[in-house]
C-alpha cells in the first residue's frame, strides 16, 4: 500500500513538474544562438582584450582592435607597427 502511494505521488510530481522544468529549460539561451565574445590582440602593446570592449579602428576596409584609445592613436601615428 505504501509503495502504491509513493508511486502515485511520483506520477503526480512528474505530471505537474515536467512542463514547468521543460519550459524553464527552453527559456535558457542556447550556446549556438549566443554570441561568444573573443579575445583580440592589440598590435601596439601586445595585450589581449575582449572584443566587445576593444577600441576599433578601420583603415582601408580592415578593422584593427586596440585595448585603449592611446594605443589606437599610437598605431595611427605609426608607432608600434610590426
């Protein structure tokens, strides 16, 4: 009798909780849809910076990323170019 009661409680929990858990799981962002931030290397000071926080400068259609505006200005003046 006790086993039947436990089975009924477990079945009820599955019926009630399964849609809630499934809906919660579907609301989580999937890794494939999420844009992952990458590291880019500053050509002047050779440090790595997160792309979303990098200073971007374009020259002749090519984007170059820097850790700060100071490094971008130095690169623009020709300093630190490899």
